[in-house]
């Protein structure tokens, strides 16, 4: 299940409420703040190249173990992903975990004037 953005009431911040919304991941915008709520083995999201991935179901399958993925849970894992030398197959495999993108003002790569890398998946 996806979570919505934070609710602020009388200066208090509450975690997002569970919803059953199904949104086209190409259109869904997920902020870094929302991402930060998904940092557990039961609910693990990461950002790689400005795209958000729900890798919860992949934790036990990752060849390097779940610990390295959990280290970046709820955070941007782009540098770690690139630095570990993932294969082109691994990069393509990300697509099945894709759930949305960062807002334009929080992006590093996929924006006008952003960092350009030749091997970022489309």
C-alpha cells in the first residue's frame, strides 16, 4: 500500500495514512520527506537517479544481502548503486519496483541542467 504526504495539524506532524490509491508511477510525484517514512524492512523505498523504488519485496533476493539496501532505506541510494558497479541487467530490473519520481526541485539527474550520466535508464 502507498502512503500519502504528511498531515500537519496545529503544528504537529503525523505519519502518512495508508491508502489504496493506485497511481501511474510515471505521473506520481514522491517527495524526499514522504520517502523518509519508508525506511523499514517491511516498507523499504529508495531513490536511484531521481526515481523512487519500492524494494521491500526485493530485500531477501538482493545478491549482496538486505543489509546494504536497508542502509539506504528512505534515502537516495544513487551514489551507492552506481559505485557498486551494477550490470545493465540490474539497471533494467529496477523498472518492476518503480513507483514514482522526485519533484523537479528535489532532483539531481533528471532535470534541465542536472547531472548527465550516459547509462541512466530511461
